[in-house]
């Protein structure tokens, strides 16, 4: 009887160890695939320059952890002290925000479009999904203030960039020059977003244990867990007026996340639903509604 028990226990231990190793392997793969920069992610030469590349001056700063960060700055002679810091989405770079930058420039703002760490010409191997990048945005804002102590700043971001500006808005040392935030299709947390993206390709995969273990790997390797990277928590701490935008047909960052963020925000707030818009397509689906709403909102807090 004891022999049978030992065999059963041995088999159980083997299965437990094998399962644990497999789950950690999967978690590590998800972490590496989603957050670690590949060489191909670096921007290559384009055949045709866009508006931002044609009109901008490149700027550089050094991050708190020693990375050289690049950004594209367009000075608007008629903007006075008005500035927009525009944050790009996952797998993009500053130049991919050219159409947004041009619109904000035409509203009467000088525009800065940073390459997030591990994106474009900025150094780094880890994409922080906005959670790490928030500290870099604080540095960029401080650079603006050094050049113009009377600056009034609008933070604007789409997708991961939308999360980046929400994370930034929740920081205790947010410079007082930041007067408003526009966040387009941001996620509620990295944990929920990673789980959602996995299920788009492999339906019915539960968050536990797959996403949970990937989050644990991230905590070990990057210093933060997916649950810590919560935009819901950030907006609860923010006092900066915020406009939340989302497309009604967004499945990549699910539409329900809009109300979750909006209802959690303690700051002065507005929201815009763009009917029929898929992920990060709100500005193209209904540009008149989109930009009139952004201009009306920004104009309440910045002297446009």
C-alpha cells in the first residue's frame, strides 16, 4: 500500500513540477513577446517624410535610468505658452503621431512627440506599457518648463499612449503646468489588456494562471506587475481635467474599459464615444466630432 502511495506521490510531484515549468515558460514567452524590444522595432528609413518629420527639430533627454530618449518638437510661433505632449501607441514611435500633432499645432500649440523608450530612436529594451514611460514624460514636461516657465501643457495620447498620459496624470510630482489630459482608447490595466489580447487569438484562455505568471515574470524582470500598472488606480489619484475617448467597436482595448476609467476618475472629466470606430480609429472615423470635442475641451483649460 505504501509503495502505491509513493508512486502516486512521485507522479503527482512530476506533474506539478512539469506543469509549473511549462506555465513559467509560457509566462516568460508572453512577457518577452509583449514587452521586450526586438531589433525590427527600431524605426527604419521611410521613403517619404510626414508632416512631423518635415517640420520638427529632434530633441534628446536622459532618463532617470540612463537611457537616451528622442523626441520631435515643432515650435508654433503663434502658440504663445501653449504646448501639447503627444504619446504614441504600442509598436509606434513619435513620427506615427504626425496627423495628431498637426491638428494640435493648428489649434495653436507647439507640439512635442517623444519616441517612448524602446521605440523609434530612443534607447531601451523594455516597453513599459506606459507605466514606466510616465517618468520619462515627467522629464519631457520639465524640459518644456525650463525653456518656458509660463508653459501650459496638454497631455495627449492614443492606445498605449492614452495609458501613458493617464499614468502620468496620477503622479504626485506632476508639474503644475499640465492643465489637461486627452486619453484616447486607454486600457484599464496591463493585466486586463494582456488577457484580452491573448483571448483575441486564443478564446477562453483564463487570466489565471497564464497572465498571472506572465505578470509575475514581469515583476521579477522589470520591477512591476501587470496589476500594479493600473490606469484605474492612476485616474483615482489624478486632479487634472481629463477627456476620455473610445470607439464603440473597439475590441483590442474593449469598449467597456471607457466607463471603467471614466467612473473611477476623481478629476473634472468628460467622455466621447465615437460610434462605429475600431481601436485607435476614432479620429479617422469621425474627424469633425473628434477634433471639435478635443478643441472644446482643451480650450477650457488652455488659452487657445
